[in-house]
C-alpha cells in the first residue's frame, strides 16, 4: 500500500478517536516511524505530507539524514546510548527517551540549542522495557534543573504488549496523570505539555486518553520488504 493510502485511513481513525472525546485532530501530531523501511519509503512518507519522522537507532537516523537532511522534523524514539548522543544531537528536534541523569548530562553538554526532550516512563513496569518507574519521574525532573540546554516537553511510554484494552487504557491514563502532575509544578524548564504514546496497535486508545504525539510505523509505512 502507498503511504498516502494508509494515511487516509489512519487520519480517519485519529479523527474518530478525537471526536469520541471532544478533542481536535490538530492536537495530535502524527510521527511516522521509518525504522523498518528504506530511504525511498521515508521520502514517499514526506511526499505524502507527513513531516515528523521517528527513528530508534543512531545509524538508521544518520543514513536517512544524509539523504533527507532537515526536510523532516526528526524524532529520536529509541534507547539512546550516551556515547551516541553526539551523532544525533544536531539532527533531531526531539529526543523521546531521556531516562537517566548521565544521558541528560551528555545531551546538555553537546546541545547546539535547547534540546527538546521527553522523559521515558516504564508505566507498565515490565522488565524488558526502558524508562523510569512512575514514582521516580518527578524527582528525576526536579534534578534536571541545572541543565540549561534541556527542556522537558513531556512524557513518553510504550504500552505493554497486549490487546487487553483496559490494560492499555490504564497505562495511558497513568502517564497522563503523571504529566498533569508535573505540568502543574510550573517548572520553567519543564512545560511538560506533550504525551508521546500510542503505536500501530493502540494509538486510538492513546488518543482517547490524551496523546499529543502518536508514533506509528507498521500501519502507516509498513515494514521492510512489505512496503508495496
Ligand atoms: C518501532 C517503534 C514504534 C512504532 O511501532 P509500530 O508498532 O510499528 O507502529 C513506536 N515507538 C517506538 C519507541 C518504537 O521503537
């Protein structure tokens, strides 16, 4: 399927989910996750009118960046090793996976402008997932005050791997409540308005629970080898 065709369907789903809870679709930023697909496919995604692209590895991002440059707004959504920060810092607009002070320190040191970060939270507390435990997030963000080149734009999570709708909903709702709690602290360096949650299988529920950024790969651009 062409990206443009998938986009028609997904835009409709986004709009329906918004409608259900009295939100407007413009509140939801669609990030196309291009990690599985070719540069050509990423370019097709841009041509379909999607300007936010997400990659989860530094080498994948660099390869596409060499060709597409600053045409997309790049989101780094994967686990970020401290030593890889310097490779991506001047190319991405958002880092969705801030989860430790040592990483904040490196981002702060290397940043070419105030870096927009989201704190990754392991809401479901699965061992296989990265991110801070929910109860650790507020203290972590308070500890970021000295890092002048970091702005905490919001929180990010990956939901548990399940199709149990209630379990997904509970996870997204917890992240929203945590986001609200931090937002209400009115920290100058942590406006914390964004909620990055929802992927191919669960983005509609995430939107109903307040997502402002959804990260969609498979359903939008497909996976390698199945792009057509
Ligand atoms: C791969 C990935 C996605 C997209 O997953 P799909 O199920 O293909 O939509 C979203 N977020 C992160 C962090 C990812 O690594």
